[in-house]
């Protein structure tokens, strides 16, 4: 793998700079090198491919750039702007091949996470919008199903439809995407394991979800023990999920959550940092611990201001208010829902609420964005500066 990297640095990028995402050399390097380091020579290869008019090579480089930057948690606004400029200015979107279909799926996923005006949260999981149409994509022969299902799994997980996320993950378990690319296979195994854990929390009698979650957690652990630096942040989060099912000690859970959050901050993975805070808030919210508010506020801040996922931020605000009401039922407020408002957004899917809430007094679930309370960003920034 190291020899391949050295050879690529000496051979002109015009011919070999665009390392195919599923190539053997790239897969070997992705097991020992951080993805951000592998990303460094690709923009140069992309520019050179565009200069010489090699649109096919440019599309491959663009796919690599988007995939790696998405996996490593780069800001979605800058990533989406960069990808759209390349697609439209260089006429790459006119090509009809599998690589471009993969690029369009990933770009539409990025735009879905930024949109603010969905009719329902289920609409946020559909790959419909500026770049592509889901129904038309399904009717195309020779399309790349693995990337399409991966994007669907990712969006369903982000917006709380864990059962659907598990279903799409099951469809791509044996796909080319998972087998060929270590970089994407690790993140797939991570989200598939997480969605299985969440499904088990909602349906505790269905042990198949827990078995699936633990099986894919072991795969991520194997990559971590083999020295893959890209698997370590994912494995720390899965450790917290496993600990949640084996221990109710708040101090032990708090230490594990803190370790996972700090690791994401050191690595610079903003999306995993937000996910780790959301995970901690969800766990402590189920345990009726007031530390959940702090974690969920931090998750909302990171999702919106560091990662740029505005839609996910709005969704989590609705869930955040629910957790707050769940810990103090006597302070629940009556809500007036305006069904005639065209901008109404439907309630957060029931999958977000853990089975721990079952059997307790019912609380009102926020049904519109007007029912949610935005986080106090200025106070959060002030506290962060004080802590640093």
C-alpha cells in the first residue's frame, strides 16, 4: 500500500492521479492511513483531468472527493457548493454512467440535510430535489444500487426512521460498495450497527436486531484492532451503545460518552461529534438525568454551525423538547397546532422515542417547528470559550 502511494506521487496525475475508489491500492491505504491524508493529491488530479478534458477521470476524482469529505465530516455547505460547481460548469452531469449516478446520489443527500422546508420528515429521506429524482433514478437500467441504498439508509437514520434504515442496510450487505471500498464499508458497518441498536431499543423482544448490531460492531472492532485509524472513532461510539445495554451506572456511561466525544473533537469529525453528543443526550434522557440537556444542546449547535446539517438540527430540536418534557411531566405545556399552516412539519417519527418511555404518563409530541425551542447558541458559545 505504501509503495502504491509512492508510485502515484511520481506518475503524472493525468493518467493515474485519479485512484479508483474501489481499487486495491486505495483499499489497502485506507486501512492504515487517515482518509484526509489520502484526499490530499486528489484535488490536483481533478484539476488536471478537467484541464486536459478527461471528463471521465474528473468524475471519478469528484466521486472520491465527495465521498471522503462526507465521511470525514466536512462542512456540508462548502462541500455542496464545490460539487455543484464542478457538475454544472464542466458539464459532468451530462455523462450517463455509474460514477455520475453515485455523485448525484451523494450530492442530493447533502442537499437534503441542508433543506429547511420539508412537508414531513419522511420527505427528507427521499432523494428528490435539485440534482435527481428518486423515481426516475429507479427506472434507469444499470444504475448503481449500492450507493443509492447507502444514501437512503443514511438519511433514514438521520431523521429517526431506524427500521427503514435497517432495511436499506440489509439490502447492501453483500453489495459491491461494501466489499470494495474500506473507507465506505467502515462507515456503512457503523451506521448499520447503530440502526440495529436503535431498532432493538424500540423492539426489545426482537433479539435479531441486537445480534445484527453486535455482529457489525465486531467488524468495526476488528478494523480498529488492525490499526485502521478511520475505524477508531466509529468503534468508540459503538462501545457506548453496547455499554448502554450492559450497564446502567451513570458514572461509567458518562466516562464512555465523554471519551467518545473528545475523540471526535480531536479527529475533527464534526458529524460524529454531533452524533456522539446526541447519543449521550438520548441515553441520559432515558435515565432521567438532567445532563441530557447539555449534550443535546451541544449536538444541535454542532449539527447546525459546524457540520451544516440544518434539517437534522430542526429535527433534533423537536426531539430535544420532547426529552425535556419527559423528565418533568408537570411542566408540560399545552400546544396549539395550526393545521392550516402550509409550512407545518409533521411530528418526529416515533422511532426516536426509546422504549424506556413506554408505560409512563403520556406527553405531547411536538408537531410543528413552531412548537420547538431553538438552542441558545450565544450562551453555548460562551460556555465553550470558558471551558477552553
